[in-house]
C-alpha cells in the first residue's frame, strides 16, 4: 500500500469519526508558498479535547503508537505509524506555549487533495508555531522566510502579533533576518507593522547582492521563491 493510501485511510477514519482536524507540515507550506516538497509524514492538528477520539479512530484502521520504535514526548503529540508511514496528531506546541484552539478552525484554509476536501492550518498560526522551532539540530525559520516571501504582505499581522504576545522580540528577530536576507521582498511588508515593531524599512539591493547574501547562509536553493517551481523545496 502506498504513502497516499495510508494518508487517505487516516483521513477517512477521522472523518468517519466526525473529528475536526487541520493539515500542517508540507501540505500547509505548499498551500501558502505554491511549492511542494516531499514529505515523510502528515500532521493532523486537533483541539486537545479530541486527542483520545483521534487516537481511537486511527487505531481502528491499523495505525499504532510509534513510541516503541522511537520514543517521543507524548505531552503535545501522538505519533502513529502504519506500513512505515507516519501520521502525527498534534494538539499543542512542543514548548507548551499554546494549544490548538477554535480560532485555528475558524481561520483555516480549505484545499482539495486528490479529490479529498480538507483544510490546512491558518498561515498565521503556522508561522507562529515555526517561530519557536530553532533548535541545535532543526530550524524552521527557513520555512518562515518562504512564507514571508510568498504571502508576507497578505498576512493578518495584527492577529499574528496578538498570538505571539510577550514573545514579540522573537518575531522581530526573524523579520530582521528576513530584511537582511531578502530586502527587495521584505520592503513589501506593511509600514504599520514596521512602526509597531520599530523595524526600519530595508533598502533595495542589486539582485546579485541579494543572491550573495542568501548563499552566505546556504549555497543550496532553499528559498522557494527564487528557484524554478519544478524543483522541490529544500529546507
């Protein structure tokens, strides 16, 4: 049985049980950036109250706990597997900063994947979560830069700033890096946001200089908005 067949089994099990869930990970990133990357798993975001019901639904179609294969922190995620395919059930940030709530669902973005009507996590909540993934062996800030490049001016910045709350310095930091990394796109971010966060407007650079800056951090074409759509997003 192939990868999508296992994903579909999980999706149908959740729908049959009447459970609400949102897709995250590669599916959400592709929705907002327009660039697909191969994904080894699928993320279901749910409200905490639905955790046990979702685990039961997936178990009914043969998914088992991944913990015995590789231990993980069950306080925010349930990692399930079937035929080597992983389905993650997520109800909280890994750092427990926030849990999935009703606003995730009221602001969700509808998509259709292989004739399946689904929804992905809101772009602001997706960015909010990725803001905290800055670990020694894993960093999601490159995903944030891709989101900003593709739809930064369209984000609901007031909502995101409210979500981030006391951690505004972290948001400001990622925007400062984006300003330096890609000033010719960063200049499109709303002036109201810049005034609120006390971020100076970046100066445009010759394209060659902007490319040089990107390659100072990584010589691979990880920036989705600046490489052919036929290439997978490498992050």
